[in-house]
């Protein structure tokens, strides 16, 4: 299995967390009860939320560098797949190969600084401010 983040799938085990239900004769898509999210601070100061299943959230160490690298690899691969879809869409002529390459040059370089979900807000904001100061120099 390739390491790619897809909408509604766990970023770690890649299990689909969306189910189809029929309600009033209409098919609706909904998340399973064990769908969770978690948040990371990225090296550009932005925050990234990813979908994760409850079993992974309860057992995985999100502060482990290898885990963070694995998550970021999956997310970047997911972004690349989305960009490839935009380029292939004839109704989106603004998305050509050049724009896709420039977009992925920026987004493909992002890295996780740390798992920010359980970090006190003032600590996360202090780190974000340090990043903004570096960028504005």
C-alpha cells in the first residue's frame, strides 16, 4: 500500500473512515464513530489537521520524528494527487503543469515542527511568532 493521505482515511493506517447509509431513500456519506483528528504545527507557522482513526490516535506517539515524517510524506503525496487531478481536469485550465510544479515546490517542502494538539496555546503561538519573525527578516 502506498503512503498517501486521502479524504476520510486515517493518515497512518489508511483505513477508510467514511461509510454510506441510506436515509429517506437517499444515500448519505458519514464518518464512522472512531474518526478523530489531530493537529501539527508546520515549519512555515501554519497549522495542519489530519484525519486519524481512534486506535491509531490512542497508540501512536505523535511526537516521534519517524511518525511525523511518515505523516508528512502521506500528506504531501495526497496534495500531489489532488494537484494531478486538477491538472487533468479540462474544466480547470488555470491548472497547468507549470502551476502544479510551482504549487508542489512550496507545499512539498513543508515539515512538521511538533504535534500541537495537546500543547498549550501560548506555547504554539510563541513558536508561530518566532517563525513569522524569521520570515519577515
